[in-house]
């Protein structure tokens, strides 16, 4: 073989190898996705009761705010109560410097909410930005297929600058329409990116032919829709958006749900983990990325939680970033649970 033939053969081999490498980058092989243990954070001040039914959670500065679905119906507490925990206390607990956190209260004021919103069915998501606050409300579907409303409000502070009250005007709202015919589904995730609010529907897989994210400005005026990559199971909350337009959503499936999810492409790609392989429940965080006109799945594997069993599926309804990890909170099923989610591979001890 002459020199030119050898060089030609080497060139062809290199091109084939490069093509194979690029294909693997675009199509990584499925791998067993390791599950992370959760570290439970004891609650108090009324938040520990399942009847609190926490349905929204967000940072207001350095204070973590947990909002019940029905703030006005908490037994033994003042009407319109939300729960507040200082970041420093949460850091001390996770770092092992404290055995519990102190839970204080703030007011949620929405005078006339139930009369102004027909079929009012409680708070589902909340976002703070300075003294502004935005929230989604679920409502029983009306004849126009309205399933919720986006609200804007303001924050009042105490003498020390802490959160004292969150005040909404129920008349200042934007309509949120259904995206399929499933009952009891709405917009449970809300993110703020610059001056754009993005409301994310609860079911975005096989049961939703055209999943989309509704965009609004800060005055609650619609500013378009963004296509959303198909994502099986329920989307129940979202974290803050980072500088690259990335955020995480809580992605949950209860085996007793009255609708059947489709094949999960994330599971096909990344695997299930040990407890997910033996259960029908799904409890995980999934990363998404916002572009100008689309919200897409990233190539980051989902963070799977170590499951208990199908009889004790945990309905995660809130999530925030916390250092390199996350904090998540359940509603009433199976109990009121606030937990720390470590970054994958961090080796946090599982809860007792």
C-alpha cells in the first residue's frame, strides 16, 4: 500500500471515529440513575400538620415561605397564615449545628378572594421578587375551561425587615385556561425570568397533545406562549431560574391517579434507580431550560428520590434551590414533610 493510500485510510478511520464520538455525545447510552436519600427537617408552628396542606414554597429574600393551599382554613391558627423559616436556621440544621428549625407566621391577605373567583380551589404556586409577589390560584373548571388565575400582590415587612404579610387584590388577575380535559389539573408551577412570568401546566405528557407555557408580563398581560418538551407525570412546582435560564421542577406520579401516563423518555434514557424499579410511584426533580420561544429538557439526568413504597407516595408540592441542593415540601399526603435534597453523590445520611 502506497503512502497516499495509507493516509486516505487513516483519514477515513478518523472521520468514522469522530462521527461515532459525536453520536455518543448526542445520544448517551442509558445508565442506571442513582437515587438520593432525603434528610427530613422537623416542622413546628402548625406547619407539621397534614391539614396545613402546603402547596407553594418560595424564597422571599433569606426567608423560606410555605403557603397552605387554603391559608384561611388552618385549625387553631389565625385566618390567612403562611409559615416562614429563616435561611440561617435551615443551614444550621443541614450542617448539623441545630436539631430543629423555628417556624414563624406571616399573614396572607386576599380579601374577597372566594367571592371574586368562582370555584376558588386554593393557592398552587408563589414567587417573590423584592416587595412584589405573584401566585397561581386553582379554580374548578368553568364553562370557558378556566382552571386557574395568576395574581399579583405586594409584601409588607415588619420592623426588622422580615416578612409580615403578603397582600393580594383578587380583582387583579389573569386567566389560566385548561390544556386538556383532565379534572383537577391546573398551573402548579410558576417562574419569573426577568420581566416575564411563566406559568406551567400540571400535565404535559401523553395526556396533553400540545404542552405549552403561558407567558405574562409583570402587569399580568399575556405576552405569548412557549412550546414545552413533553414531560410525563405531574409538574407540581418549580425552583428559581438561574443565569443560564435553567430551573428544576418537581415531577411526581401517584399510582392511584385517575389517568394513565405514557412512556417516560427520561426513564428510557437514564434508568430508574432501585426503589423506582420496584414501585409505580415517581418522585424526582427534572431540569428544564428556557429559550426565547421554548422550554426544553436539558441533558442533566433527573434527580430521583429514594422511595418509601407505593402505599406512602409523597406528594411533593414545593421546591427551591438551597446551596448546591434543594428543599422540597409535601402537601398532606402522606404527611407534612420538609426535606433537604442533596446534590447527587453528596452522600447525605438518609432520614431515620
